[in-house]
């Protein structure tokens, strides 16, 4: 019996909007969005992130470490899981380096201290994935990323191309092959 092919609903702006992060201007705003929940987490990422937590502490402020210790590194809201935040703002894993918010999980990964890179939703940003089958793929426009839109116009890089490693991680190489040819 032939397997039914996965069906994806993909926001066409992922191909048409140009986007390249400009951390020198935004200062890591995606890690510090005011009044929001943290990055979405997949349930299977919790154990991987739990193994990585201790390696993040050398980069984090005492306040962030205290929150992780007392409240945990994730929260549940409306049956969805999110990275915890510091007072509904900074990601609990964010730290400041050269005046910009950065990810302590990614820093520990880049130094070979952990095998978990960071939540896939962070690697996919500004793409957000929705639906029970995680088959709805949308561009989440936030004004904090306006400089990324400007830089993307200069580099000619689409959101799809900018987030390709996250897309590969979430959906696999076949998805990249099949959906990278869509041009607008």
C-alpha cells in the first residue's frame, strides 16, 4: 500500500521576502521580545535541552540561573511548550555579548560542550510551524527584524534560504529538495 505524501501549507512569503539577520542592528531582539512567551519547544527537545542546561550556566546571569533552578527552563501554556523567560522578556537562555543578546545553548554547542544546538524553532525563526502534523509553515513578521529585511534585500537571500539549516533539521533533506525550487 502506497504511503500518503505529507501535505504542507507553506506561506509564499518564505520564498518572496528577503531576510538576513543583522545582529549589529537588532542586538538579538528575537531572544528578548517584550511581553511574549519564549520560543516554542517540541516535546522531544525537552530531554535534549535538559542535558544541555548545565553547560549554559557559565554564560548566564545569576538571575537566569535562579529562574531555571526555581521555575525550570520551560513553561506550558494552552497545552503548548515554550522556553521560559525572564519576566516575560528575555529568553532564560539568553546572555549578552558585545551588546547583543545571544543563545547560551548555541554557545555551548559551538564550543563542543553539548550536542544540542538550540531549539529548532529558534533556528527556523522567522518561520513558525503550526498544526497537529506540523505541516503549516508561516512567516512571522515582527518589527524587531526590520533590519533583517533591509539586509536581506541587499544580500538577495530569501527566508527559505536563510533558514535552510533549520528547515533541513525539522523536515529533512527531501523537503529541501522538493520545496527549494519554488520561486516567486
